[in-house]
């Protein structure tokens, strides 16, 4: 099963940085990297994003459609840190693109 990491990798000019959350996950800094405990394997994919949704102005949809020798992915399993923000927006964008959606449940 393909694993795709989609991390914030902001520019200082991004709306999230200037208008909402302040400086975080700036592209090229440790804040934009996957934490060591969840480090990607060599075969995993990494898609950088600049907004809540991993689909917005990224190549994620194109990647999902190209997987399995062009047959594409039909279902996405979503997991992340902020369910009410990034997962919410990503789920909506996945829904509008026709993907079936599973949101992984975590416990802390
Ligand atoms: Zn952000």
C-alpha cells in the first residue's frame, strides 16, 4: 500500500503564516520535516503543501491517479495531527475528487 506524507512546507508569505498561525513548518526547516518516529521509508512519497488541504496546488491527485500502473487509487486512508483542520479539508477535497475516504482513528 503506498504511503504518502503530506507536510506543511510554508513560505513566509503564506496566508497561514501571515494571517492565522504565525511562523511554523517553514520550507527547508526542521519544522517542515516528518518527525523521526514516523520517518518515511525510501519507497514512500512526500508531498509538500502550503495550505490545509494536501490537494490544493499540489501533485497529490496526479500521484494518486498514477499509482497501481495508472489504475489509480480509489480509497484514501487519512491520518494526521489536526483532524479538525487539515484532515477535514483534505477529506472534503478527496470527496469532491471521487475518492472513498477512511479517517484513521488514533488514541493519545
Ligand atoms: Zn501550516
